[in-house]
């Protein structure tokens, strides 16, 4: 009976700890055309069974040059809760941790907020995960592998 109780508790703890499974190291590649994503807009694409958010940040970040500065590429689920994050565009949002809100993401399950770089605005929160990716050109994103 004690062994069954220990096994059940261990299973529940492991299930809770792995609410957001690790990213695959080797998986199918996903190509995304960047030309159709206007500044301030995002596109959600499927990669290895996960939703990946591609956000064209625009603004001053767009002037940093190259697609690396203009586009955020993150897994669209919060690490701790596993819930899909919701994009909150720049504006004043009730409950946002910064006023006026510059834009970013919110986890509706935990109430956590993330900036437009995917960094957690909660001191104990984990940043949104970045899948392996690279930009072979200024018009194309490849998800699933780092720069070859």
C-alpha cells in the first residue's frame, strides 16, 4: 500500500513538473515566409506538435537590422503552466504590469506577463522558450534547426 502511495505521488509530481515537455532536438523543419507578416502582427505556425509564435516586433527593433532583431520566435505556451499565451498588442491593458503597455504576452492560466522579447516580467517566472531556428535570408525563417 505504501509503495502504491509513493508511486502515485511520484507520478503526480513528475506530471506536474513536466507540464511543458522539452523541445525536440531533432525534428522536422518548418519554413515560414516572413514577407506576409506586417509590423505588429504575428503568425502562429505548427512545429513538432507545438504552436510557435512568430511576431514582427516592428518599431525601433526593426531598425536594428536583420530579421533577428525584427522577429521574435517563441513556443506559444508558458513553461510553468503549459497554457497557450495570448498576444497583447501595445496599448493600455487592465492588469498589465507596465502602463502604458508596450506589447507582449499574457498567460491566462497563471496571470504571468511576458515582454515582446518573451522574457517573463514575474521575478519567479521562466521566459518563453525559443525553438531552434535560423534566418537563411531576410525573407525566410527555418524552425527546427540552428544556423547550419
